[in-house]
C-alpha cells in the first residue's frame, strides 16, 4: 500500500532538531536497550523524537492473527503489555512488509479497530520489523491523538529503529531458545543450572538453607505414544501451568527434560520439604482435560537440601534425582534424600562395573536344579540357573545382578552366555557318557523377546545341540508385555523344535484367549501358591485350577517351590505332572548335579 502523507509542518518540540541529533538520541536509546535488555527506552525515545502520544513495538503469532506488545509508551509513561487482534487494523497492513502512514482520520478508515477508537487516535505510522535474516518479527508504530506531523528525518529514523529493534527481538528469541523450554515456557536445564548455582552461592553467603524438588510425570511416554506428540506437548504445558500455580514466594519451576521438572525452594530447610512435596502433588490431583479426554497424572517427587545433602548445585541436583528414583518405588511417590540412597547407588554402580567385567571374562557359572516326575520320582530335566561368585564380594544374589543387567542393558549378553554355557555342559556330560534325560530349561528375559530374530539367534548359540534337548522358560508377565510379538516368537521356537514353559504362572494377567495362542507346552505353577496350599484353601484352589486348565489345553504342569513330602502328596492328588524345589535338591554345580542325578 502506498504511504499516504500530508505536507509536513514540524512541531515545536522537533523543528530545531536535525537528522544528526535525532540519530544521536536513537543511538543513546539503543545503548540503554542493550544495558536493560528491554525495548522500553526505544519507544520512549520515539515519542520524544516525534512528539506523539503513543509508541509501541509488537510481535505477531505464527498465524498473524494476533499481536502482542513487548514495549509500549503511552502519554509519557510505560504501558502494560497487551494482546489485540490484527484483523481490520492498520497494523495488519504493516505486516505486508510495507510502511504505513495515515496522518489523520485513522479511526474512520479502520472502524473495526476498537483499540484505536478507545485511544482516540487520529494519526498512525507503522514500520515492519525484520530480523537480519529477513524474517518478519513484528511491527513498530507511532500513534497520536491529533493529526500526525512528522519531521523530515522520520522515515530514516523509523527505518533504522525498526531494523535495530528487529535484530534485538531476534537475539532475544535466540536467547529464549537457548535458555527457555519452548513447550512449557519454563527455564530449561541449562538456564535452571545457572539459577541453581546462583541460589547456592546466595544461600552460602547468607548462611541460609536451600532445597530442591525433582519431579517426574508418570506414564507420560505411554500417553505420548498412544495419543501423539501434539497432545503430549499440550499435556506438558498444562502440567507446567499447574506446577507454577502451586509455587509460592520465590519458588522457581523449570523443565529439565522430557517429563521431568524441578522446583527451586529458597530458604526451605530439610524439615520443611514434606509440606512442599504434598503441595505440588496436590496440584496435579485433578484430571487434566484435553480435547474431550481426561488425563489423571501421578507425580513422583524426590527432594534434597543444601548444604545438608550436597555442597554444590550439581551434587544437589544429583541427590534429588537419586531421591526421585526411590520415590518411584514408594507408596506415596515422594522421598527425601538420605545417605543410604547414595550408598545403594554407589553399590549399584560398582556392581555394574564388576558385572560387566565378569561377563567380559566369562566368570559367571551355571547351577542346575532337578525337575522330577511326581509319580515315579525320576529325573525329567533340570533348570539352568546363572550364578556369580565375585573374587572380592563373594556370591552375589541373582535377585540383585539379574535385575541390574536388565536395567543397564546387559541382559542380552548375559542370556547369550547362559545358552552357550548350558549347551557346552550338555556336550560335556555326553562326552562323559552321562545321559541327561528330558530337556535343560533356560530362562529368557522380557528384553530378549523384543528381538524379532530371537529364534535364529538361539539356533546359532545352541549349534551342535538338538533343539528337543533345550526348553526355554518365559514368565507370564514378560509374555503379556507385548503379546502379539510373544505369540509369533513362541510359535517360531516351537516350530524349530524347542520346548517352551510359561514360568511363574498365576502371577501375571494373561487371558485364556492369549494362553491358548502361546505355543507353550508347560505351565510352571508359581512357588508362592505351592508353598501356601497346605494351609490355604484359596491357594490350593488356584493350584488345582491351573492343573485342570493345563490338562484341558494339553499342557504339562511343573510345580515350583516343593519343599515337603506333604507338597508332593497333595500335588500328586491334584494331578500335577512334575515338581521342582528343595525337597528334591537345591541348585548345584554341574559335577554335584551329575553325581546325584546322572
């Protein structure tokens, strides 16, 4: 749109000012902008240079339907930021990257612009603001309640001012991207660590306490996968808003990463943390509504205090993170850091290092527990169980190192070694002319089932052993983690000749529909039911039901945890096929097992 103009009669305040003076004042204003990191000095300078009632700098949203002032000077004083629609305004025309000048009657030209009417504006001058890259950042405008009379230097000064303001806004946006989270508008990890370090320094100098909350939104990844990242981002934004509303005084909320947030609590001592944690959990109790869906969020919180738990910012964040890991296992989902947590983590780290070395040096061994026919008492097979004797720590419980291997990504390597060792032992017994009846059972982890090439991998690892000599045990819970994949893999295992047992049956949540589709030939009854069935009619009924269900499906049953003669008698009465437990023998090394059973 061409610029509309009228003859320029300089106003009294600017008629003696030349271009050089105007540019000097503009330069001083930009120097102040750099110091204050605010564009207010610029709009104040423009109202002085052009003797107008209003000067504003506004940015626009991505749709270009709304503008928001980031600096505004109104009648010799700064004005609060405001948002306004662009449709039907002179500002809308400026966004076509063309300066726009209306010296008078602007309200009559734009009757839908209620804001201009309220301000009683007659004259308007707008200049587009561009980043150094050419990207449109927003607009700069002058407004006056009388006809607008501009000095000769107006166009040069406004063009220069708009260019400098556009560059400053681009720089501020780049700073926001570096320091602020784009989804929630909260400080990001980088920014928060600076705030935390400053807070620790101030707390140290003032000899005051400082606390930190580390929060995790449970099930967020599941929601993201199920509903998409757009819903996930909106949900994160809603969570951030709830947390900010819960903040009191000088408390600062930040987003650290993914579904993790942190809250800085100045002057909060260790003993005051319980109340703060409950307050932030309470803020998330009400369901969050997004597009007719309700999301019930659960927040786990770990807490730590400076200087009681950590001497600096980095270690304080680490301590709160350790407490968060324990909070995820706690009934109330909140925990305060203590030294025992640190010792447990140190042991876990040391254990991982030693386990990695043991795997590399093939220092893990196998023990074997017999599986016996209940009717005849003869050996029908055995279960191969991984054992680890560390040269410094002694025997390490499988209940400790196997979950650690799963958590730290070592379980596949461990599983491969177990299969190789089991096959090597079968060959050794055969070479010693010790006949091993039935099958040798090996446990598979849930993570191994994630490998679509598992069957081919097991065939390579067991090269030289007939598949019918091996059985694989998979827990009911592992099968139900991804049932469709499990159905395919179990059928592949059965197809090449391996046998398959569903371990710990009765503790998971498999349906009969899935059970009949898994290509398993054996159900292993969990030891908790077997152990208590002599005293509990409820457990006895469960064992009886599992045996009857297996028989109906053409499957065998193996009872685990058989420790007494009375267990054997009752299991025989109920029709169970096989048993495994201390009554027949504890897990033992290959030589002892062979001497006793082969």
